[in-house]
C-alpha cells in the first residue's frame, strides 16, 4: 500500500511539473512567434531576474510567467539595451543592467490591472485595453547591480518586498524623498538609457520604452 501511495504522489508531482514547463514554454512560444528575441542572444552580460516569474518578488504575490527566466524583446530594442550596457560598462566596469521585466503578454497585464485597480498603485499598470509597451516587447523595467549581483540603491521600488514593505517604502519616499546617493544612482541609470535611445517614464524610474508608443502600435502587434 505505501508503495502505491508513493507512486501516486510521484505521478501528481510529475503532472504539475509538466504543466509548469508547458506553461513556461507557452509564454516563451508567444514571444518567439511574435518575432522577439532572448536578450542573451545579443548580450549575455546583461543580468535577468524577472520579478513576474517569482511570486516572492512582486507585490501581486503571483508567478505570472510560470518560472520563465529569459527576457524577450523586439530585436532593435535588445540592441539598444546592449548599447546602454556598453555605455554603463565604460563608466562603471563592475556595474551591470538587471532586467526585472521585458516583454509581457496582455493577458498578464490584465490580471495585474485587475489586482491593482482602485489602489494607490493603479497607475503603475497600464490599462490593458490600450496596452502597455511591455505588451509590444519594446519596454523594459531595469535597475543596476554590482559585480556581486547586489542591487544598487535607487530608493523606493515596488518589487522584491512584501506588500507591507512596499506601502511603508512608498509612504517613506513621499514624506522624505530620496537621498543624494539614490538621486545620483537614478540619474546614472537614466543617462545611460537616454544615450541608448530609450524613453523614460516620469513616475517609474525603472521603466523605459525603446521606441515611441505611436510607432510601436503602428509597427508591431500586441502579444496577447
């Protein structure tokens, strides 16, 4: 009898594992079919840690990408990001860009919007009807890390924390603002991204569009 129970548990585990891999490949397949490329095929030095693939790293506490570890972008945007990495390395050889999010299916954006709707963080998720630039594969959420993989201090960020810490951090930022170090670090990130042709988003220091929204909507299809 115990062996039958063990066999059943193994079968259940394998079923769930196979589903997770299948879902992962399904998302990745969407990106590949849309003509997007893995950033590491252009520049393997850029670090990747997709916050939406790890429930402990995002405010939603959900694994939206089913463990996907590769960041996908439109090819020209991937080249832009590689240029930004080169510019950064010339200034700080021990620093690297870290991608926290890149291409994102609209179905995921819709789930995020529904969870954030009516909260003070609603403006951090674009309305899915119009579509986020992430949904076209032309936007990135990025920060900087040192050669040990430690994130450079940028001040308030709504990732890598539980919900209480995010709300506390947001309140602290609103009351006290940024330190000089945090301001300088944000400026460094913005400078290298601007030099590479990216367009910053005023209320999200981590978000950059590779091309203008109107052009993206004309040239590319939304990834559903």
